[in-house]
C-alpha cells in the first residue's frame, strides 16, 4: 500500500509533538476507598467490627478493626470524622493496608486524618517498606478532632504497600487511633537556585491537602529531609509543625507556608551548601495565619553560630514582617533552624494550638562580611 508524503509528514509531526509534550501530571488524590465511604457488606460487619481479611473494600485488614460513623457513640463517646461520614478505628495491634502503583525512586507524601479515641497515649505506625514511622497522637492540635497528618516515603519499587498499624496494647481492646481519610501525592523536590541557596524556600511543594482540611496539615516530628513530606526541610522537633495554604489561611507569599504551632517543641530546619568563612544573608517572613492566633510572638532563627530573635505582635489579622540575619559559614554545610519562642492558642478556641507563620526563607551570598 502506498504511503503519501502528507501521511509521513503527519507521522513525523506526531513524533515531534510527543517529544516536547509536557510530562504526565503527578499522582495525587484519595487512595481507592481512601475515605472509607464504600462500606463493608452487612455480612462482613458484627456490630461495628469488620469481619474477614477483605471485609473493608479495597483494603486488607488484620486484627480488630471497627467501621465507625462520626458522631455520638455507645458509651457516651463522640468521634469527630472531619473528612466525610465514616472512618476506621484500629484496635490492639490491628492494621489496615493497601498496595498502590508508584514510580521507583520517587518521593511521595501520604495525607490522612488521624486522632486518638481514648485517654491513653496512642500511636499510629505508618509504613511503606523499608520505611516506618511512629506518629504520637497524644497531643491534640485542634479541639474538633480534625487533625490531619502527612508522612513521606521514597518508593523502592513500582508497588508500595501502605500499612497503618496500631502497635499499642490497651486494657480496652477497642481503644486505638481513628483513621478517617487517606490520600497520596507525588512530590518533586525543588533545588537551590543561583538566587537562593534554600530549597523549597516558600514551602510551595508539599503534601496533598484533603477536602475540608481547614485546620492545615500537620508534619510529624523527626522527619528527615530525604523523605520529608515537606521536600528539603527537616522536622527535627518533638512536636509537629503545620503546613498551611492560602485557601484557608493568610500566607505572606505564594500559596503555602508553615505555622510553628508548638513553641520550642516545634522546629523546622534545612542544611544548605556554603563556603567556609564566606558571609551570607538570611531573610524570612514572620506573621500570623489570620486564624485567631494572637499575642506576643517570637521566632528564633539560627545559622552557623549566629542567632536572631524576631518579635511579632499578632492581632490575628494576617499581617507579617520580614527579618534579616547576616552570618558567616563555618563549613561546607550550614544548618538553618527556626522555632517559636512561646506557646499560643486561638483566641476563640483554647484547645487549638497555633503560632507564628514562617515563609519565604532566602539565603544569598554577600560580597564581603
């Protein structure tokens, strides 16, 4: 069959177009039945307890896992389900898991609603082989049960088995963490530029924000930069920091920022490349999220041997100020650290932790000290 020149030309143009086509968008959104709104069959439920390994659609369960509807519970308890109507509760040593397709070597963040349901010191263990992290749930950052967390992992193969596990053993076997939504987002770690040595300086690259996440997304403590759900940054403190977005909060620059919600127990850091004995200028913005957080705030910044305390009098109206710190590098790596000096709660809700907002962190070399 003869091939016309116009057909050949069209084929070549198609190849050229595909060569310059934009890369596929990153994977983002709820996991299959990630909000647990697809219920177990009636035959797979005994009161609230799910029966059988595959009783929860799209998930595999082990141990005592309950299917919970938000609101008042038998025995006088109340379970807040912030991201829908249904959730699951993990009893003693119970777990749920799901295998999902991923790209080997890529960085991902899981976002999920999680809260404790009893007075005990509950822990939620999250794992994607070979990485595991324990999230302490004793601290309630919001009084309405709407705490949302993010946890990062780097894919080791093309399939990731996501496991949520309650490693605790309580007197009441029904006690355990409540999990009410699970989503994923592929992250693309930014790099330093000629104009700024700080990676992800404005916190624009971060985890998926669940629908109804008006409380922001908590970044758990002790997150290393290689697998952090906030690329480039280390959460090196005992408590979480909060990732906030422009839709729900005041953000000084761009679309996102971080809120230091737990005083000195809520610290964020990054290690940057520097030249020994060379001087640099560190600048950053400090403000409030316009979320009712008020009072005398202070952010402390550390770079090499230099420190700076930045006071900020918040009226909760979304204002901010910029600060500057000149420092001399001592080695080829310099750690930048930020934390809040004081503890704060919202003026309209003393059960919700809050604090100063940090944004637009920049480091540029100086021609002379």
